[in-house]
């Protein structure tokens, strides 16, 4: 029930393994209904694949994975792909998708909450996020608001909706921050603050839910090869690019 900062090289496997080991109750309970925001691609999709592996290892008889994202096409593609993975491994798991903008609390309440009412979540992976880099003067003010709304407010929105169910029977919440959420990085004046805010939320939340046997974990990966990372390259300052090159580029499944 404490925070664990994980390296990106163990982002998916390590995050899952360490989180599950810290749960005091039955592991099969934890894997019954896993919610993954940003689950249509990148790290979120990789988490879903590893969840299928864990379901097989723990021999969970009734399991459900729900992916949440804004893009309907990518969500459907991810759903089809994960069903194929599960079939290949002989894992009986239901894969469901919810199309929602998590930064909009009303949408989260009307689209996500009804799903939670029918199928209470046992584990939540907050992976959805976006980034942009640029010089302060050239970064539009709306981007500061957008990143805060998606990376911080969006994560809070989904967590608040799922939390009552997790408190009731015990469960786990994992958050995806960034190396830029631990130290300010050149070019990330819009991005870093949104991840710093997330860290503060997680630290306070971990203390609040401790009596309810809810485990809280946070990861701080460096640059990871995702669709969002590729988009960010279009406007990245040369100084930021040099810093990124020095740190290297990781893969979601590493």
C-alpha cells in the first residue's frame, strides 16, 4: 500500500508483478475486472496483454478487461487483437471497450460509471495521457490547459468514479506518470507540471485509501515508443531532443 517508482524497462511486467504481490487478498479477486484508460495503444495496450498473461497464471475463472479511450476505431482494433491473444493462450476473458473523453467528468459519469455499477472494478490502470514539447513562448496557452485536463484531471475523474467500488472490496490502482514528472525537463513547461500534479494526487490518495486495503502504485517512465511520442516529435525543440537521445527510447513491452 505504498508508492513504488518503477523504471521503464519493467514498466508493464514489473508494475503488474509488484502491484499484485502487495495485495493481501486473493490474487484472482484482483484480476476479475481490470479497467485500463488509454488502452487502445501504446503502454495501455501492453498492460492489457500482460493482464491476459496474469489471468492465465492465476487461473481466474471469470475475468473482464475494459479499455477506455476516445478513438472508436483504435479501440475496436485493440479489442479484436486482445481477443485473438486470449484465444491463442486459451484464456477465457471478456474484452470490453468504452468510448469516452476522460477529461470530461460528465462523460465519465454517464459512460464509465454505469459499467462499474454492473461490473465493479477490482483494478484500475490510469495510462491515458498526452504530451507536447516546445519553448514557453511558442507553446499555446490552450496546450497548458489541455495537458492538465487530460493527464491530471482526466486521471482524477476516472479514479473518483472507480474508487467507491475499490474501497468496498479492496483493489488496486496504478498510475502512469513520467520521468518528467519527477524533474522539470527543458521544453516540457506544459507537460511536466501536469505530471507533477499527478504525483501529488497519488501520494495523498495512497494515504487516504490505506485503511481500505486499496493498493496504489505509480510508474515514472522515460521516453517510450508510443503513438503519442511520435506525435510529440513534430514540434520538439532541439535541446529537448538531445536530452531525450541521451536517455534512450524504450518500448512499451520491454
